[in-house]
């Protein structure tokens, strides 16, 4: 699985101009299930994201996790993280998991993060969504479960 994790002051996702998910201070997690991904990989990635020490401690060092801060998470499916641009200017997405499998793993990932304690809201799988966020730092980290 692939994730683009952004530390945010706030983030929200809209579908048809209606807010369907949002978070205050915490993480915006864009997630993509890849061909061959498993629930075990989703669980491992959820734990990694929740424990990632990218929030400031009292000394101003990135030393606290989402679990430490009590922040929330907005999890949004983003199949374009599977983009392959190695053969020209039009990206290919064949490395992404098929839609039914991708949706299942996306929901599993969101639930795995939720199980660890943070309040988790989500986007709508397959919908045309509009995201707005205030990236805090900015801190943006790419994670990939592939070796």
C-alpha cells in the first residue's frame, strides 16, 4: 500500500460541495491499495502512520505521534498514488488494485487506524472529491509497504 501522510492543522473533503469528512489538528492520509496488497499490509501501514513521530514535542522537535497528541485523521482514497510515468507523459495506473479490492483495503486501513484510537473520518471511495487542508510545517511523508 502507498500513503501520502500530511501533518495538518485542519483538513476536509467535499463531495458535491458537501463536507463529508474533516479533521482538526492531525493527519490527512491519502491512501492507495496496490496490486497484491493484503490486510496485513494495511494493518502494518496503519500502525506505522499512527505511531509516526512527526508532531512537535515541548522542545519543538518532531518527537510525538498521532497517538501521543490525540489528533484526528482524515483518510482519503487516492488511486493516482499508483501513477507510473516511466513511459511518457500520460500516467498509467495498472499497478493500482482493482476497484472492489481497493475499496475493501481502503476501508480496512481506515478501520485499523480507528482501532488504534484516533478519531477517523473518510472520503467517499470512487467519488470526485475536493480536498482542502492547511499543511502544518509543512510536513509531508511518503510511505510504501512494498520492499
